[in-house]
C-alpha cells in the first residue's frame, strides 16, 4: 500500500474537551486504497480521530490534509468521505431503497441512474430484492449491509467505519469481517476502521494503528504489531503476553528472572533496563530441570486447541499455551527460543501488564472492553 | 396476573360510573323540554337551537377556536424550536436552568400564572399609558406561555430517542445541516410535535383560570362566557 | 471543541426571550406589587396583612390535603387493578380516564349542582321515597367532592403509568421469596410506585389548594379558600397589592410542598408532564 499516494494526512492533531485531552498530537498518514484500523480500548481517542476526518468535530490544533489540500474548515457534507456508523444510523422513516438512494438524490442524479446504482449496491451487499423493505423489518446483519450500501453508493474516496460490527453476534461478525474485506479489495477504496477488537484488527487490516490515552502507540502491519510490539501496552492489548522486567546486558544478551539469555535484539545501551515480551504460545514446556527456567503449575484451563497453563516462576506468573498436558502442582521446565524473546524499550506502561498473577477468566472479561460504548462525546 | 377478580372489575366499573355519571346527567338535561336542570320534562333540542342562535355564545365560541388555533400554532413552532435548542445545549447547568424555567408555568398554580401575567400586562399598560391593556394580544400571550412547557415536554422525548447519528449520517451523505434536519430529524419528532400541538390546542379550548385573569371585555372565550 | 454556537443562539433566542418576558417577568411583577402600595411606592402593608389570612391558608391546605388523600385512596386500587387487566381493556380504559379531562372543567363542576342540588337528581329520587331534601350542596363536603371529581384522572394516570411499567417478574420474585399477596403490595408494589404517587399528589394538590371556581359553585360561599380571597382582590376588591402578596405566599408555599415531596421521592424533573398525554 505504501506505494500509493497519501490520501489523508493528519498533522499534529490535538483535541481536548472540558479540560481533558482526548487527542494528543496525532500524526498519521493514510495511503489511497489502504485498509487502516484504529485499534484501542474505549476512550482512547479512536472515534474522535474518525469524527475529525469525517468533519463532525473540529480539532483544537493541527491540520487535516486530504489529497494535499487542507480541509480543516470544510463541513462534513462537503467532504469526500463517508461514514458507516455505529449501530448503522439508518433513516427509520425511509425504506431500504430510499436509504441507499439518499446520497444519490442529493447529488441530483437522474432517477434511472439512481435505480441502477441502488440495484448494484444491493447486489454488492447481497440484499437483492430487499429494496422495498422497511428498516425495522431487517435483522441487525441486514441493517449493517444497508448501512454499507448507503455509504458506498455515493462513491466515496474514503470510507470511515465506526465499530460497524459491534452490535452483531460473534458468528455474523466473522462473516461480515470477511465480506467487508472483500468489498474493500474489490472496490479499492480506502477504509478507515475503528474497533476495540484486536482480532478483528489483525485479520482485516493492511495497517493497524494502536491508540491509547489519545496517543498513537504503534503504527504497523498486523504482523508487526503482534510480533514486534512497540511497548508493553501494545504487547498486552494485542494478544496475550508475558512481559518481564529485564536488563539488556549487551547486544544479543538479555537478563530476566535472574538469568542471562541469548536473544536477537541489539542496539540498546549497555545494562539498559528493558521490557521483555514472550508470547504464551512461543513457550515450550519441558520436563523439570531441562528448561531455561522452572516453576510450579498453579492453574490449567482446557481451551480446545490448547491448554492454558499458569506457571509460577519465582513469583512471576507466566501464561503458557501448549498442547502438552500438565496438572496443578507439577513442577515443569520452560524453554524459549532466542527469536521468541522480544525486547522493548521501557515506557510509561512498563510494569502495568504482563504478569498473570491476578488472572482469572472473570477478571479477563471485566478488563476486556468488549462492550460497545458511546465513546468520548 | 391477567385474570382479574370480580371485585376488581366491579371497582373499576364503579370509578367509571363516578367519572361519567355527572356528564351523563348534563347530557340528558341538555335535551330537556323545560328550562330546569333538575326536572326532565320531555325531549327537546331547543337548547341547542337557542345556543346556535345566541350571538354572544357563538361569538365566544368563535373567539375560543381562533385563540386555540393561533396560540397552539405559535406555541408548537416556538416550543419545537426551543426543544431543539435546549437539547443541543452542552452546558448542563444552563440546560437544567432553562428546563426549570420551562416547568414553572406547569408547576405553578394556574391562578398564580394568571394573575402574574395580568399584573405584567396591567403594569406594561400603565407604562405605555393605555388604560385597557387586556384583550386578544394578552390572552394570546398567556395561552402560548402556558402551552409551551407541554409542547416542549412532548417533543423532548422524541428528540432524545432520535439517534443523533442519523442527523450526522445525512450530512455525511451530502446534506446541508439545515436540510438534514428537515429530511431526517423532523420526520422522527413529528409525532411529538403533533401530540404537543393537540395538547396545546385542547388546553387552550378548556382553559378558564388563566383566561379569566388575562382576557378583556373585548375578547371573551367560551369558558369565560359560561362562567358568567 | 468548537461548535456552531451561533446557530444555537439563533434557535434558542426566541424562546429564552419569551420565557424571560412572560415567565420570569410576571413573577417579578408579583413581587413588585406585593411590596408596593396602590400608588406604586414601596410598602410592606400588604405583606403585613398576610397574617390575617393565616387561617385561610391552613384551611386551603387542609382541603387540598383531604381531597388529595381521598383521590389517592380511590385511584391507587383502581390503577393497580387496571394495570393487571388485558392490554386492550387497559388501552380503552386509559382513554376513558382521559376523556373527562377534555371536557370543560366548568361544566364538569357545574354538573354536580344538577346532581346534588336541593331539587337535584339525588334529592328528587330520595323525595320519592319520603326522605330529604338533604343539604348535599353548599358545604365543605361538596367542595371536596368537586375537587376529587375534577382531579381524579390526574391521580390515576401517573399511578397507572408506573404500575403498568412495573416488571411483573419483580412481583413474581417477591412471591417466589415467600411474600403473601398483601406483603407483595406493601414491600414491592408500593415502594416502586412512590414516584407515581408523588407526581399524582403534585398534580392534584396544587390545583385543589388554589381553586376558586369549585368553592364558589359547590361551596356556595360557605367555604372560602385562598384562591377565592386572591380572586376577590383582583376581580372585586381591586386590591392588586394584597392579591399579589397572597399569591406570592401561595406560590412559595406550594414550592415548599413540592420541594419536600421531591426530597422524599427524588423523582425525575420531567415525570410530571410525561403522563399528561
């Protein structure tokens, strides 16, 4: 994607509301045809960013550049971007056809052209024959499709999607993810997608922008942000991770849990304190005494494809995902390959995440913001 | 709990009897052959004929309807606009302040609303050097004033229910904000506006107390005429 | 964040101006007249006279309280029973409760003269069996009856609304936990209906306390409430200043009552208007 021209360029965008900073100096370049996901917990500023691009909100400072032109003062209705809203925002007094035709009528298109376009859109979203249906008579998934068709009908350059799948159940959600991605690739339009669901972000995007507290934490491909998270926040937010306090003794040598290990990272200062991320699925379980570290199993949960094992190693609780069985109370050894240890610079998030001592299913649920929320308004 | 005991049904029936008996009696006597409201002496529609031929009564009826239509129209338009304004107020304290003021004519005893307006009109009349300041204008102002909270309170819930995102969606698709309002928000709040207007209209028709203090000899409504 | 506040100001201006001129200013006028004499000079004469009407105020509150209490006692079981009938019947009944509110308040009051009068419906019926005529009209009882009759729908509707909205599962849960029928009402239905009771009380008490038409028609001058006194100052005695002072006291009194009621129920600001469909 990076070889296509930049279509939207956010430069030093800051917004505060009632004295609270919502966005702090956001810089983001989005290329034409790219599928970009803004990912973060609720309140991180992702929806605000989207609303600034849409023109519903004015930033306090900074510039929004669209194809090289500053569009700071341009109102929403004059911008070549269209939004697919959270909970769809379909017009309840109009039927499916009229909802999709809404933007076309405003363009004063000929009735025949409108008809052709609406039909094409209905086909695109697999709703052929639904034109005369009332909005109320549609299921959530169908309403979602109408919302997509309505936004795409006006041939936008950029489509903004604000947690579009948040109200759908899991199965439908997965289907729609695939469908949205297909539509995006078919039409070649830029999608800017807002979600708090890391799985959704990883599976759909070309580029993931991880945000927290009104700041961008990491911009990268899904593989990048998963394998090389920029800091402890990103590592924790995307997937499960064990984050250990470590010291970079020298290039390719990191020390944590009181031991010195070989790794593949370099370029840190001598004896620089660092965070070390190790993904649970990258850890091998070996018999006691044969591993690099060893500890006592404190919890085992069967997860279908694997077991989730919590191991206490010198009071740090590691999470391990393995197909090998272990029982609570077992002493096991663990082994990690050098290239599975990812070393990060210390950040404001260091020490906040990464230990599973307070871990439980319920706790995970409570801290995981899967509830769709009205964000920062 | 869908089955209702006999006793409960009887009780409901009794209350309805209490509510409707006096009106039934009045209706019966309106067809009385004699002038008494106590003794029925034959069926007659003479009172209705007299009523329709009585110029003062008919004039009062005409006044009542004119007043109700005009005041309800003004109150509905202004109230709807005010609801939109109040709803979009970001400052919570200002908004609840405005709502409190809005509720005053509804919470205040009607007699106080009536005389407070009368005092204002009399005072303004004296200031302007007019002796008889009470008339159509004053009763109209009074009616609009006491109708406004009812209009606002019937439009407000509809506006609150309306997803603000549909207003944004219309703009997003290329509507000027004003046009977006009329194309997508207005149809949503229309039921509230209509019921507000109806309520304003009927309140005006039926109002006695506030009219009693703010009307002038030149403009009498039916309730005022009946009370005399 | 910048917002198009200019448009908002244009939208709000007419109403705020109107409210200031015709809601706030009249109340200031009441204060002004209460604190001046007939020449317009500052004077506390009217305020000093308020004391003479202490008895009238107490009488008005008593009448209002009795009428409100009776309305509540009548309306509560009605609303409770109604809320548990079939949906169609409920809808029709609500219409029937509201219908009298659309009839002229004057005629509704006047119709009781026809019924209660010395040669009215009741007395002529009693006369046929050799009783009466009983003095049913022109006394305190007739006034209370008129109040209850006129404002009963305003008590029924908020009570019904809140009871119809009440989650049946709560009642079932209470029964499940061992509540008897009366205990369910006392421990679940009643506490949950308190906001409805509060708004019903407000809607009945305020017009009852301040009425003057009902007392004049059904009380026949035997019962003189504060509404009558105030009305007389404006329509016959032409003592606007005293009338304003009394109104001021009436208003403050009612505001205090509403405040106390709100304090105990913590009811929503808009609950009162919501049921007046």
